[in-house]
């Protein structure tokens, strides 16, 4: 992609997002300086939270953007939709081993959503979009859950799993939508949005 003099900044420390953005063959720098506190009230609908977090990260960037700079921020969340009278639930990063095991028990044998919101912002404009992928897990045994948690220690992963690791190979039976979105960055949509921005 020709950047036409634009400078791209990725406001994320995620190695997965860095790798996926690099796959678009564009030059960018990583700058995670940010003043945003990632929190939200109980009245915020669960499906609106990723967009709220992504926009907050963008607006909390530690300095004003230059005339030819584009900042990219993102937030990915694993969401269990309402089912059988149970409300929808956001599965964030697990607090510890037991929390990770609990999350994977909740995901076992069920469909869930992975939603990533992405914000592109320059000095003159801002655009946010979100992408949702549906993911199905087979019924996971207790042995499979504890093996994955103890071997891969997914404590920095929303929903306590990464699709590109063992649990994804062994446990995910089906997805509808973008695979890369589940990894954490819907790069095809990012590519389209950057093309519009750069124009």
C-alpha cells in the first residue's frame, strides 16, 4: 500500500496485532503512550464495550497527532451471548489459573462471539468500526482445559484462549467470519479503512 506521505502509528503493545499489521506490507511505528483508563459502567451494553474501549484508547493517546499521522487503536473482547435466560457476559483477561479454567468451562460446547473494534484517527478525522466472528468450541474435557491453561498460561488473552494455540487446533470446531479477527485484528477491514483515509 502506498502511504502517500502518511505515517502510521499502532497504539497497541500486542505482538499479534503488530504481526498482522506488518502482514499488510506497510511501515508503522508502535507507540503505546496513553492516558486512558480501561473501565466501563454496568449500564453499558456488553456489545458496545469494544467500541467504547477502542475510541477511549485513541482519544487517550499521550500527544496530539501531526498533520500526516494516522493512529490505529483496537480492542478485542470475547462475548458469551445471552442463552437460556442467562445474560450476555464479557470474558476479559483471566485474573489467575482458576479464572482461566472457569472461562474455558463456560466456553466449552457453546458458541461465542469475538468482537474487535478498531479506531483510525488523524488530526482531522476519526473512524471506528467493529468486526464480529462467531466461534464454536466442542465440549472440552477437564483434562484438556487444565492441560491448556497449565501449558500455555493464557492469562493475557481475552476469554483465556488464543485460536492459534493448541486449544484452537484441538477444540474449535467452526468459525463464521474473519479468523484474523479472533487472533485480535481484522486486517482486511483495517486495510480498507486505511485506503479510505489515505485516499
